[in-house]
């Protein structure tokens, strides 16, 4: 099957996770088109039989493009296997690392008409050297509240890659079974 794997990423970490998901799906025998999610991205069911979207949080929100995409494509997506994963640093905290307990991801899924077959949240990356001074300062404030590093030389990846691989395997099963809307068991 041809699978569209989209990423909404500011510093490239969500792109890396999406790349790893695409690699897995390719190993499972699918062809993947990997690319950025943009404001006008539309799903073409003639071209793709399944869709994965990954998006990072910046100052409390997924980008508008992600919301637009979910609203405009909800109907098309409801007829095919689809998956969404959110990426953020709050998900580094135990108790805020599940779809239902990670407020950004839960609210997004509650407020869009798209009902992805599979949903996940991953802890992201902290990369102070890559940030401009204002972003660095503000992220340091957020990190100090959660007991995470505030030293501006820190570059740390908190993503559990095993969990990414599990998500990829689960989505390969969803695709194989042709599941569309709603939660599914992926034994
Ligand atoms: C400017 C900025 C703002 C951020 N705001 C939040 C936030 O509000 N909540 C959160 O949990 N993580 C926040 N993060 C963390 C990012 O979601 C995390 O670093 C993620 O890995 C970024 O992925 P990306 O490189 O694909 O954009 C922020 C990061 C940056 C650089």
C-alpha cells in the first residue's frame, strides 16, 4: 500500500520520528511518501491508502496547519487507516505521557472531527543550542518547573524509540487489517 507520512516540525525532531515510522512501514512492505504537513495539504485517497501525521507542540499548541489539515481532511481520513502522534516535552513527565493524560494531544483529538485509528504521544527533544535567546529563556522557565535541565549547552533527546517502533508495528497491523475510524486492539 502507498502510505502518506506527514510531519509538522519546527526543529526537525518530529521529522526524525516520522522518518523512523516510515522506515518501519517500508520494512513491512509498504511504499511511503514522507513530507511536511502544510496549510493546504490534502489527502488524495486515489494516491494513498493510509495516512500518518506527526506534530510537535510549540508554546502550548500544534500549528494551525495541523488543525486545518484535520478539519479539511476528516471525511477522507475516516474512510482509511490513519494515525496521529503528538511530540512535546511535557510528555517526559510520568503521568503526562499518554494520549489521555497529555493535555495537548487529548485536547487536539477531542476538538477535531478527525478520529485517527491509532493515537500516540512521544516525548520530544531539548536542544538549547538550537534555540534563539528568547526561546531558550522561555524553555528554561518551563524546564525548571519540571525538574529538567536548564543549562543552555544541553541537547537531550527524551524520545523512547522502542515506543516509536511499537507504534509503527501497531500501525502496520492496522493497515493490514484495513481498520479505519475509532480505537482498535493491536495484539
Ligand atoms: C520554542 C519552543 C516552544 C515549545 N513549547 C512547548 C510547550 O509549550 N510544551 C511542551 O511540552 N513542549 C514544548 N516545546 C518542546 C517541543 O515540543 C519539543 O522540543 C519537540 O521535540 C520539538 O519538535 P520539532 O523539532 O519537531 O518541532 C517547545 C519547544 C520550543 C523550541
